[in-house]
């Protein structure tokens, strides 16, 4: 099988349940040139290097692949909106990320995420309590999705009445960056979701500006720090980024985690007996079954010699994080799930200046959700293995995870 066709197999929905053999094929060459002139990078050392390389651009406007797909600078984050720090290079990236981070974490707001832990535990308890008296549950619909959605909405200050409005829009917006779709379909889906999402966030920002609360969106909208507040367009775009990215990847992390534990009952029992195992276990899950499989839309600002291949200036490339995480040159027994594996150095949150902004939040949510799942759900058994998967090869996780159970413990 050629490397190009291995990539086609990764994108093929019929292989969504197990793309890893095709990633292994791609790793036979650290860098692969595809027929369309773009490149894939699939080995750990090369990806780790590129994640920290200043010759790599994340700006959508520089990227010929996104330009060919009709993606303008205003559409770079998956919907029709002003680009956020996610699709910027320094110095703009550093400025806007810093202005957002000061309302999220250290050093300005060190206790915001840790302070959410009791509320997360309360939400997980309530969600699992609702499963009592049932013989079958859907882990995605009843745990993996509602926990991060509730948390990010409370963190940002999205009223409960609005939380169901954006689910369909978000699904469409995420489909718009699916590399398995043709450019025309991507553009159509982007336009379909973008206007409604943007109007939703503009309305929300304005209401928080007029009547601020103690949430993160209010803090950003009324920021009077010396560096100033985010421009109005940036504030709307960043609000949408945090709302979407703040739950979508965590849904996959929790669902993939529950599926992995169900396939490894001895590890499920270990977590039930020792809740502290959740901390290293989530790190291993981020390596073994990461919620984000690759980083697309990177552009070489100069010729980059990497892995025996030159990626020419102006070329577009994709970093295959999921392939790197199972690179045997980096980690021993990469296809084994070893929850207490020491320091696996995973790329589940990316790396470099674009290291996942919400990583501390996602870690904590997954630890609490999976501990609750292991400790309270009696004798869980998979109904379908593999379960049905969401369409995207990029944000990969089960769309549903049906589980038969005996009972819920107190």
C-alpha cells in the first residue's frame, strides 16, 4: 500500500474505529508528499521538532490548501469568524493568547480551574445518579457530552436555556474542517453554521458587557487591565473558540477513555480500587486514544529539512499526532494501554506555542468523569464493539457508547 493510499484509508470512515495500522504504514517514512503537493509528518521526533519550529506558520491566510478550499482569514477557526490566536503567528498570537489566558489560569487567575473541581464532581454525581434503575446507558449522551458542555457553559456564562441551541451549529462547523470533505462542501457547511454561531456569541458578549457576572466571558468583555481588552471582533471569535474547543475534544477524551477501560476490564477495576490512578491513566489515554488525531493547515515559511525530506517554503502540511503517539522509536510497546506508563511524553495536546489552551480543564474533567464511571457503574459491558464513530477523522471519538449495566452504586 502506498503512503498516499494509507492516508486515504485514515480518512475513510470505514476505518474510523481503528486507523492505527494505517498510521504505522505512514510512519515508515517520516514525511510523505501527497499527490496534491501537501505533506504529512507522522513520526514523533519530527513532529515534536516542527511544533517548536518558528519556520512553521499557523496563519490560515498563508496556507495554500485552505485558500484553495475557499477559507479566508475570517474563516480560519472552523466557522465564519475573525481568526483567533489559534490561527495566528507571533507576535499577534502571543498577545491575544496572553490576554485570554489571564482570565483562565495562572498567573492572573490561578484558582479558576482548580476551583471548578467540586462543581465537576457534583455534575458527574448528578449525571450518574440519573442512570439508576436502568439496564442500558449511553456514555456519550449521558456523561461524556453533558459534563464538559455544562462546565464550559458555566465557565463562560452561557445561560442554561441557550446550551442546546448551539449543538447543531457546532457539529456543522466542525464538519467544515473535515479533510475528507471536498472544498465546496466544506465551504457550504462553514457558511451554514458561521452566521448563526456568530450572532449567538455577539448577543451573548453584549449581554455580559451590559450586565457582567463572575464568569470568564464577562471578565473578557469588561477587561480594564493595562494591556487593554480584546477588540470586539476578537472577543466574539475567542468566545466561540473557547465554547467549541472547550467541550468537543473533552467529549472524545472521556468517551475514548470509557471505551478503552471497557476493553481492559482489569484496568477498570484498578481505577475502581485506586482513584489516584486516574491522573497517569488520563495521560496514557491522551497518548493511546487521543481526541485530536492530527493538526492540519500548517505552512512552511522557509524550506524545512525534516526526516530526510525538504518541505519547501509555502507548502502546506499536516502533523499526525496520533501516529506520533504510537511511534515505537519514542515509546516502548506503543500499541499497549499501560495506565501507569511513566512519562510517555504524549502529543495529545499538541505542543509549542499552540499547546492546548484548555489542557488543565480537559485533564480534570476526564479524571473526574472516568473515576465516577469506574467507581459507581456496576459490571458495565459494551453493547457494540466497535461502537459507531463520529464522522470526523480529525476529532475522533464514538458518537454513541451503549453499555449494559447491573446497577449504580451509592
